[in-house]
C-alpha cells in the first residue's frame, strides 16, 4: 500500500492551549464549557471571565469519554482538577452526555455568546459551519439569539463534506482554502447539492482534466452559495462573523464574502472553540446567579 | 427569538418558525394536540422558559408530514397548528 493511500488528508490538528498571561487560577472563579460536537469536541476553561485554557480534539465514538478527554486535556499542566471548577456547561450534540456538567445549553445559544466574546458586541449575524450541520444565527449586542436557522439534512456545506473532498483530492485539509483561491478564473460551482454526488461529480471533473485547484474552487464555491442562502433566509445584518472549523478555510470564507458583498470579522481566537467558550460564559453567569461561584483553591 | 426548525434541500425550503417570545407566554400549548402530524413538543429553552419546538426526529421530514394539511392548489389557508396556537407564534415558510 502506498503512502498516499494510508495518509488521512482530512485530519486536522488537535491541540491544547494555556494562556501565559494568567499565571495562576487560585483565588479566582473558574468556569468551563464543553462542546461535544458531532465531529470535534472542545473544552474551554475561564478564570474570572478570561480565557485561561482550552483543548480542541476529534469526538470519539462515545460522547461522555470525549467530554472527559477534552476537559482533561484542557486542564493538563494547569494544576486544576474538576473539583476546582465552579460550574460547567455542556453544549453541542452531546451536551446531555457531559457527565460532569451542571447544565446543558444549546450550541446555538453558546455560539452566539461565544462569538460576542470573540468578535465583540457588534456581531449581529453569525454563521456556524460545524462538522455535520450549518447554522445561521442572528443575535443582539449581548450575544442573545434573536433568530436562528439550522440545516443538518445533508453533509453539503459542512466540515465533513470538506473532509471528504480533502481525502478525495489528497490535499491536506488546512491547505484546501488557499489552494482553491489559486485558480486564475473562478469555475462554476459543482451542481450537486449532496456531498456524495458532489464527490462523484468532482471525480468526473478530474477525469476531464480539471486541476485539483479548480475542482476545489468549484466545491468551495458551491459550499459558499449553499450557506449564503441560509444566511439570507434568516436575515443578514452587519457585523458578520463565521465560527466553526470551516471558518479556517479561506477559500470558503472569501467566496461567502464575495457573494454577500460583506467582509467577515477577522477572528483573534480559534473559531472552533466558540461554542465551548460560550458555554464557559454561560457557566460564569449561572454560577454567579446560583451563588455557586466558589473561589477555586480555597 | 424566532426559531426556524426544518431544512432546505434541492426541492425547496421547509421551515416552521416559532416566535418563542410569544410562545413562552402561552400556558395552553394548543399546538401539541392541534397538529395532526404531532410534530410539536414542549421543552425548556436556554432561559428555562417553556416553549414549543419541532421534534428532532420530524425536523427533516416536514415537507411530507405537513403536506396532509396543505391544499394542493397552494391556496393560502390557516393551518391546524396555526389555528390551535393561541399566541399566533407559528408560521410556515412554504
């Protein structure tokens, strides 16, 4: 078997991070959000409302284990134990399966809250491009959802669809976006609305002599036009931001911006952690409300 | 909040929209029995208010389920779920 056949081009980088500007959490209120999504899981730990640590990893075959792995990885090297966390919110598809969570909150509410923290209070329209669904969310200046719309009927317009294409074309998923933008002339989008048929269509295009770049451009373009229709249905208002894994794909983001005629806000954080971040913010508010805001390490 | 439950596919958009600000004020929940397709259920939302939602297992089948209540001619009628909803919180996109 050749190396190409065994390489997993869809596999994105899993990692954890700790804020070097917060030397210690003792004497502070520690809250956490754990987002167990269909494809990826994130845990975010906040100290007095500031981002302290997070992990970003692939969801395993069972949600409770994924939640535990994610929080353990986020706590790695911090000296924190689960008992030090005042309040934990579970979110995402597996939110009810986070064994140590104090409350479950929908990913729609958490993404809006997280985006409000990440991009600031001017965000009104949010597009969350998740692993297996896509959500258009409208929110107010406090990050509270005013309307939402979700499409999880098929994989078109989702991270999983992009992973399928990365593997088909043997292009590492992190390079798909830039590669798709390297075409001199923008091709017509692939016409299939289903990712399975889009893959078949792409195979045909490759056989017809299209370059990988051109096929990727056609797929990114199709994905952009599909999600824009969701945004337009839910109502489009500036400022506009994108969260989720596909927000890291410049090829899709640029094409969405081009169709809408609006630039998306540039992220200062990993766009995949928005849901867990929102969860940690909900956790802080709920801890204060329920007087569970105990001080860690005391 | 306007919660749009449903989907878009190659044949069109099929969303049931629920205005949860109106819905949360209702104590009767007429939609539960008013819908012949039984697509609604009551849940606590993120702010612990009771609101109607479309059952998860029905969300991607609305075109088929709701077809029974929609005239083939496309003539506009008030649907049984809309009549049952005292808060006028339910709209359909198609």
